[in-house]
């Protein structure tokens, strides 16, 4: 039997590996000229830039993918029991980072965040000793949410409202449905700590002011498995996954764009490519953006459930401005900065409101500054660093003209990093710059209005209310990746791949 996966993002690749191991002749296709999707690699003048994800969490999910073979498909819904990274090591080296993040506040103070409880308590003591007891209560409650929401329910496909109703009382009891920032405020009186223990959802497209507090589980996901970096960059992980898929006998086709999912008798039959070719298949998986998949790849007569009104009602996540830059090293960069740096502005709630609610470009910045050459110098020519800085911005529903704004926004970001003392003298040391705006997400990655993370993870787009992994409109059409259940971020899209493949195995009588 033949399967086609549209989109070679991490979720698409993970699904392709799983389907190929299950016995489907699987073709993985992407409009880009290589794999990775948001984790695509940009290379220029000796600098290697991961364009997207850099924070690697839950290595057992990666180990499970590299361990898969036709005899061991690891489709059980529980958590992977693989204790070490034996299989992963054959493809990519993952190294733990400490600190996970260095969080800088506008007044120059900072907080080193990691998974050592005593260290965290010392950091809290330094900034706000009055909140130490609050952390102990936060830790207890976040752990309970993690155990129920991630360890027990993580692989649940919420295909019916009943699935949700079964777990709703638990989530209410754990206070996991109110917003995350409100949850953090229950435990911390200091505004800096309220930010430290709520900002992380921004890395997966969630506004701390509106994501449900179930996302507090991220704290324990990181406490449990740490934060890792793939030596050679996330691109090395992507190449490892591609190699695994090819070793299993799968086929890749890059530089080909799907134009339409072919449907006959309400059943997916294959894919028509933009170049006019048609590929037949027994099942189709889309790893592309939700609104692109339903709004563009499916004809309107094939969408009974996903009518235009439903698609229009979707609230999309924010977009990003990402500036990639290479610069001459001074040698002291590691004294102030860590591998992952969060540079917070004076404003937090007001800034988030401007970006997410008012869809305005804020005058001040909140940056995530990535400096991977502190861990792996091979990513830049000798004596240089490779870096990127990421700024959350509204998606293209804002009407902002990025072709006009982009260059000056890049200059402003560089000036900020230089003048605020994060990278002094940066502008004189610059060797290479390149940036992407919401337009890249919209036109290159086919993400509706340039959203960076799929539908925004608000309560009404979480669990049962997030697009399902098995299409309601068309039989043998499946959906995987950040737009769909369980959501965005690398661990989630790998979970999405496992959940989706389980549904396929059930539908084809293979489980
Ligand atoms: C800048 C940035 C930084 C991030 N940092 C982190 C991080 O540190 N840690 C973390 O866990 N997560 C991070 N994320 C989130 C994470 O990268 C994503 O959630 C995840 O990579 C999405 O994977 P996916 O499987 O949904 O596929 P995507 O990566 O979205 O790939 C979808 C693919 O589909 C292809 N496609 C679309 N339409 C078509 C078509 N019609 N025909 C053919 N191909 C098509 C696209 O070209 C693309 O390659 C970050 C995201 C961004 C943008």
C-alpha cells in the first residue's frame, strides 16, 4: 500500500518513518528543496543557521524514532520506555545544556533557569526571597499537571467530545484551564518571577495571557529530561531523521508542491502536484498548515465539516521576525550570554497584548537570542559566531508591509543588541545578515497569514477543539504537525506523528 506525506517538517518526517516501518511504501514530499520545514537550515559564507527550533526537549521521543524498525513500531500510547540514547547516537549527538535559558530583565538583572531545584531556589533567593515558598507550591502543582496532562494523557487523540469530558473534571481540579499567567501569579508576587515561570509558551506560539495553565507542564517536561542541543545544529537531527527514513526504504521528493488532495467517493486517492503530475496513494497525510490543507488543498465540495465559516473562525498564532547574523568573535561573548537567552522588555502584559490582541508592532522588543557557537564552534568560520535573534510579531492579519519594514526592523534589532550591551560593538563586527518576516511563513511555508505555530493554543483550540489527526471530511486523510493535536513545538509534533500513525494502524487493521 502507498502513503504520501505532504510536508517534510519534523512531524511529517516522524510520520513517514513510522508509516514506512509499518509496511506502507511512503513518499515524503515538500515544496522546499530539502527537509526540515521550520527546521530548515540556511547556510552562507561559512555560517550555518538553524532557521527555527533550537531547544530540544524530551530526547526519548527522538530515541523512539531512531529505534523504530519493521519489528518494533513503538505505537503503544504510553510514554517511551527507552532509557538511553543508544539509537540516537548513531545519527546525531544530543548534548545537555546548563543553563537552559539565561533570562535578562530590562534593569540588567538576570535569572539562570535549569532543572536543578536547589539552583532554582538560589536564583529565586537572589531576585525575590519572599517567593521561595511560592516556588515550592508551584512545583507541587505543576508536577501534578505534568503527570496527568503529559504522562497519562499526552498521547490521547481527542476525537470526540466524550474523550474531553472524561478528563475535564481532573483538569478543573488541577486549575489547569485558566490562563497561565494568572496561574503563575498565584504563586509568585515578584513580576520577574511571574515572567520566568510563564514565558516559555511563547516558544510554541502561546500567549501566556491566554494559553491554558495546562502548559505549565513545560516546566516539568524540562525538569524531567532537561534541554538539549543537537551538535551540528537542529539540521543534524533533521538529516538523521531523513537518513533513518531512507534506510527503511522510504522515498523523498523535494521541490514539489502539492496543489490538491485527490478525493473520490469521500476518500483520499492521492495528490495532484503543482507541476501537473498526479500521484496515487491509499492514504494521504498532510503536515502542512491547517488552513492551507483544508482551505487550499481540499476542494470546497470535499469539505462538509471544514466549511469556510469554520476556517475563518480559527484564531491563528502570532508570527516571528527572525534575524540571522554572523559576526567576528571578541572572545568574551560567553561571559554575559548563554547559549539560549531571553531578553525581556520593561513591559510584559502590555507588550503581549499589543502583539496578540491589537496586532500592532510594538516599539520595544522581547528577544530570544540564540548563540549556538558557544556550544558548537563548528557552526561558524574560526574566530566567528553564528547567532539568531527572534522577535514575536503579529501575523499578517495586521496589514503591516514587511517588504518596507523589514530592513529597518533588522537595523533596530541589531542596534538594540549592541547598545543594550548584549553584544557590544556588534554592528562593527557584523559579517553576514539575513532575515525572515511573516511573509516568509506565508509564501514559503504556506502558513495562512504567516502564522508561525498553527492555530493559537487557546482553550477553545486545545485538545478536542484543536484540529483532529483523522479528517472528518475525507476518509484516509490524516493531519499531523503543529496545526493539529496535540499542538506546536518539537515534542508535540513527534507526539502528533505517533498519535496519527496509531489511528492509521487502527483504520487499516494493523494494530
Ligand atoms: C523560529 C522558530 C523557532 C522555534 N523554536 C522552537 C524550539 O526551540 N523548540 C521547539 O520545540 N519548537 C520550536 N519551534 C516550533 C517548532 O519548530 C514547530 O512547531 C515544528 O517544527 C513544526 O513542525 P511541523 O511538523 O508542524 O512541520 P513544519 O515545520 O511546519 O513543516 C511543514 C512543511 O510543509 C511544507 N508544505 C506546506 N505546504 C506544502 C505543499 N502544498 N506542498 C508541499 N509541501 C508543503 C512546508 O514547506 C514545510 O516544509 C520554533 C518555531 C519557529 C518558527
